[in-house]
């Protein structure tokens, strides 16, 4: 009688199937001394504390990825065009050139680019 054998690609390994391409890439990058040390450290850390490695990876991505986000780009552009202080309505005596005649008079950079999105 024939028995079915389950294929195992990496008997005895603790690396999940999802991370095996990353482990292979880390092994390929181990050609240089520094990359080899880093790969060995990451492999050892993953073997000992996978939860910590995963949490530090997620935390690192959470710090780095917003820099590349279009939301961050547009939020920065809006904040640069928004004034820190807004004019207060005053009684005009005719000698106030820097105070607008009305609080809603346009001053500073325009936000027309935002309306065109």
C-alpha cells in the first residue's frame, strides 16, 4: 500500500512560507561582510523573538511610509498656505495699510490648486 507524503520545502525550519523569499534575498545579500552580519543578526533575531522582529518591522514602516504618502504632501501644502493668525475686524481710521478692510479679503498664498483637484 502506498502512503501519501507531504512535501516539505525546508524541513525543520522556523521561517514561515511567506518570509522565505525574504530569507533567500537576505542570504543573497550576504555576499558582503556587513550585509552578511546583518542577515545573520536578522535570522538569529527571527529565530529567537519573531514577535519582536515583526513589531519592530511594522513600527519602522509606520515611521518611514508617511513620508511617501500623497496625503502628507497635500497636508503640508495646505498647512503652508494657511495663515497662523487671522485678521480681526478693526475700525479703520484710514492709516492702517497692512490691515485688510474685511476679514475675508484674500491675503497670502492662494488655495486655487486645491479646488482644481
